[in-house]
């Protein structure tokens, strides 16, 4: 009876150890396996065996992680204080480094993203933050990717979401934009006046070379004035015009 009980206990232990050794990983998962505390290999996806007690594993997700960067106080190069938040897209490309080289890769990447955001944006002026976001996003992504590569992490995209300004700065930007629109309107008006004066000069030169054209233009002006019956207009009639119309019959 004791022999049967001992065999049953041994069989149960063997079954339990066998169940503990079975591991199944999904397609997007990897296992960093340690043998007696030392790195052994990266396993997965699918089914594999793990030696109980002797081997331990750390499960790693290889899918892209979307991480929000909380609003950061940034002082631009032209001494303007703004709050900027962003979103970072990254994924693990080397599970071994993500486990061995850094304690908590998500928290480390988050803290590094915050400091990098402040450092990169602080080198630019406010106009760049508002008008050149794509370039700044690329600069932040490149700096962050270079620093996280030692952790086996690939930063694919960084996008700034909001740039918050205080009320006084918003009013100053509005006044600046209004002044810029007025300046452009004056420049366009001046360019129009210049083009009109050039055309008038060309027309005057052409009319001066053809006296008959000047006479026809004079008669057209008289016809336009005659159509207005609301007022009486005294219009001088040049003698040269009469001479041109009647001809010299001396």
C-alpha cells in the first residue's frame, strides 16, 4: 500500500513538472530564457519546453507601443514659455537587450522622451514650433531612437499633439498676424499702382504717336459724359481736334 502511494505521488510530481515546463507564445511574443541566472536564448513564438527550477523566462511583447508624453514646460530659444505634449510610437526589436540592458524599458523610454522633447524644442524659436512641426518631430524621433537603440528599442514616430500658449502670447501672435496681413495688403496695392502706372505710360506713348487715336479717345470720353443726364458738364474742345476732324481746306 505504501509502495502504491509513493508511486502515485511520484507520478503526480512528474506530471506537475511536465505541465510547468510547457510554454506557448503568441506570434507577437518572445521569451528571454535564463539558465541558472545566465542568459541562454530567446524562444518563441509557438510551443517550447522550459526546464523547471533551472530555467526562467521573461515574456516580451513585440507589438508597437503607443505612449503619451505628458505636457512639458518648454522655454524656446526666443524665451517663450509653452506647454507641449506628444505621442511616441516604439517597439522592441531586440528582446535580449530590452530585458538585460534596462530595468523597465517602458518607464525608461517615457522619461527619456520627456527630456528629449524639452531639449530639442528648447533649441528652436516659437515660430518653428508652430510652423515646422514635421521637421521637429523628425529631429525628436532621431535623437530618441539613437538613445534607445542600446535598449533594443526602435522609435518609429514622434508626433507633437498640442502647443499651449498663455493668453498674452496668443494676443501678441494675433496682433503680429494682423500687422503681417496689413503689410501684405499695402505691398499688393503698391504693386498694383506700379503696374497701372506702367500701362498708362505705355498707352500715353502709343496715343502720342497716333494723333487720330487721341481724337477718337476724346470723342469716346464725350460720349460717356453725354450719357449722364443728371448733371451739366462743361468740357473744353481743343482746336486741334476740330482741325483733325474738318481737315485743312485753305
